[in-house]
């Protein structure tokens, strides 16, 4: 069924918007969405695509359900008075490439540090950790997760193209890093995307702290 703007303010959108606002508060409390950084989205309708998306320039600790925007596949605002985040195009690209139901993007200290530390390798390998089993489809700690690192750009169309190429090259990755910028992950719904962000943030911090302790000779 075609979802008209009237339908878009229906209970499904309201429920998704409330869940996105609650998730933003939780991620902000962990220190992963400081200030206005990071963004969140969830699919309201797959065909034609309608996405509930956090707006630009709002403190993520104070984001309310009423501020969540409804955008179409061209990143045009259908519902809501605020400006879209420039990174809406990246969310739309990931939804299309991964058939994701939700995309989350965090700016944590550890994901930022590791995105720089491993930039020359163009990715971070994480393996051997029990926590890997929290990622969809992973059954054993022996899994090797490859988180690609993509150069940061201000041109979102060019960056979306680079993301498309990397996602095609690494079909099994559960996320990727933008250099000195942040982490993107996704899932079939907001619950799974939230779990993936928590797991990947844990693993990046564990990896980073281990490297640091080893470098001090402990
Ligand atoms: Zn960002």
C-alpha cells in the first residue's frame, strides 16, 4: 500500500520515532553521540522507501520523537520542519545495499582512535572475542570481523559511492569506520542495529585498550 504523508504520521511512524529518540538518549548516555554528533534512522516502509531519520543540529541527548523526520529515497523531507542531516544519503545507501531496517552512526572516542590507527590497513580485523557472537550470523568466537575504514569526505554523494563499493567488496561486514569520524552499523530492525553498535563499540574499545596496554609493556 502506498503510504501518503497522512499515513506517514500514523502510529507506525510515531512508534519508530519514539524508539529512535529513546535509542539516541541511551547512546548519548554512553558517550557515543556527544553534542549533536551521530545520527539514527529506521525504515518505516520499504517500497517506496520511507525512512524515519534524526534531524541535523539537534543535541542527541535531548532529541524528541517529534523532531524525527520522515524522508523519501531521495532524502527529501516529507514530514517534519527541520533540516535533514547531510549524512541521510549515507543511511539511504546502507539501507539499499544491506536491505537494512535501521542504521546507526556513532562518534565514540575509541571508534575515532581506531579509525585513524588502522587507516593505512584500510580496516580493522577483530577476532577471537566471545562478544563477536552478538553479531547476526556469527556462531563462534573464532569469527574474524573485518571493519573497513573509508576516507572521510564532505561530499556526501561521492562518499555514498565509496561506501557502496566497500560494502560490495566486503559483503559480510557488520559495519564500517569513516576515518577520524565514526562508526556505522545496521540491522534488520532498530533492536538489531542497536545490538550491533553496542557489540562493535565494545570490541573496538577492547582492541584499543589492549594495544595501549601492550605498548606500555604490561
Ligand atoms: Zn558523523
